[in-house]
C-alpha cells in the first residue's frame, strides 16, 4: 500500500479519520434500519421498497449538493450537515424507544439521513481531491476504500450483534456518538473557498455541470457500468432473509462482513493497480466479477461458500471503485469537481437503491435466492455487453488522455 497521501497532507488525515468515524456509526445504522423493518413487517417487499423511497432525496439533493460544493465553503457546509445528521439519527432513536415503533417514522427518519448525506457527500469528495496532489490520487482512492471497507466490517458486525442483543435503539445511539466525534474533527479543517463563478445563476451552474459530463462519454461509461452492476446484483438489503435460511445466530453478522472483507483484501494488495492505465477496462472486468460473486453467494446452500461469493464480489467492487475514483480525480477540473461529485453520488446511489427494490419485487415472483442468483448472472452479461458498446470508456488510457494531462498541468502551475 502507498501511504503517501496520509503523510503528505494533515487536512487529508483529519478528513480521513472523521470519515472513518462517521462511516463506522453509519454502517451500524445501515444494517439496523432494514433489520428493524424486517422485525416490524417480515416483508421482503417492504424492506426492498426502502431503497426506492431513498432514491428521491438522493437524485434531487445529490445534484443540489454538488452545486453547493462548488459555490460555498465546503468545510462549513460539511460541518452544518454533520450536525443535521445527528438530529435525524435522534429521530430514529426516539422511534425505537417508544413501545410501538412506527414504520412510517422509520421511513421518514431514514429519508432525512439519506437526504442530508446526499447534500454532504459531493463536498467531501471534492475536498479529498483538493487535499491530495495529482500524482497521489490513485493512492488516495485506495486509502479511501480501506477506510470505507474497514468501517463496513466493524460497523455492520457490531451493529448486527448490538441490534440482536440490545435492540435498535442502542445501534442508533452509538451512531450519535460517532457523529459527535466526527464533528469535533471536521471543525478543525481549514476553510475551503468556493471554486466556481458565484456570479452565475444556480441554473446556469447546473447546466454547465451537465454539459461537462455530457462532453465526457468516458465518465458516463463509469456511471453506466456501476448502475448496471448494482441494479442487477445488489444483495445487501436481502441479507437478513438469506441469513435466516442458515439457522445460525451469527450468520447475519458473517454475511454483512463478507463483502467488506473482500474489499479490504483487494485494497490491501492494490499496489498492482499502478501498472494498469486502461481504467475503463478494469472497471468493466471488475463489475463482471462482482456479478459472478453474487451469483455464487445466492446459489449455494453452504454458509462458507456464500461468504466466498460475497468476498469475491466485495473485492471486485473495491477494484472497480479504485479505478473509477482515480479516473474522476485525475481528469475532472477542480472548478466543476463538486458538481461532478453530485452526479457521481446519484450514479452510485441509484444502483443500490434500485437494486434493493428489484430484488424485493423479483423475490415475490421467483423466490429470494433465484432473484439474487439470476441478477448476478444478468449483471455479468450486461456489463460485458456494455463494455463493448462504451468505446470511450474501453479506450481510456491515463497515459494519453487529454483531460488527465490538462488537470496535471493545471495543478502543477497552481499548487494548493
């Protein structure tokens, strides 16, 4: 692993630690909400519909968050929204503590958390690019994956155990603690002045962002591959139902850990990615492996092989994420990075939320395991076909790409 970004930037270190602490509590909540819904309704369709409900604030507020990331002080915006997340999590705590928790209240509080996150994430993504020099972007992307996957191992494991042993309220209260710790770190970041022309109207700024992404079919290709992979093969929300079939109390915690374990293993051995310059091809191949891993997980009756399938999928998804993030941060100009981060947020959020709904609906028709295994195989076939059709993505070569060269020259002439 390359730790150069961590050593080179104190601001990157603070943001990194704050992100890990936030993700730790957020992942615990991520597994607690569908678990609580399952307990209250025992319906795969209701749990799957949660993703569809979350889609609206992600699409609407993700674009708005990207616009704000280029037009306001990013550090101040992140701090305000972190405090707002604490209020929304407080709503989940209160609902969990009442004698009869309400499904509608669970949905409302969850949508609030997701919406605030959609406003916040573009600023965080833009700051990560700003705090790290151009030649360290790939190493920073790998470190970001390590942070997220480590939190995805510890958070769901601790959250899954806590919600079974102590109830949902304890998991939500733990998230409040992690948010408070993160907030204490975020307020120490230096101010980050806006990059975009604030004289332009918000509508003009949004149109400028959309025009830029339309001019980059290679970027559109990364979004399309990720959406396909997640819509067709996203298994996470159905893990409580699959785990119930293994009749072991620890099965749910193990399954929740398997994806991030695969991601962590892939990232910890990611130095080989420095020899790969065709980022688009790497994204396509990794997405195909993700589908095969999910298909194996769903088709087997063995808990051990189910974990192997998820570990393969998690590793492939991490590799895809490293190359997508590196491609974005090495080629997108600083002045539009926030708006592009908003579009990226929508692209990698639509997939899982749409995938949750697809899995829930299809499970009603063909059964849970068939829904997941057929989705995994469809994912592999679809991304293979898309890779052939998305020529700009397939041909992308970081050594020769004009956008990478232009951003490298720009940052060299105007160091942060």
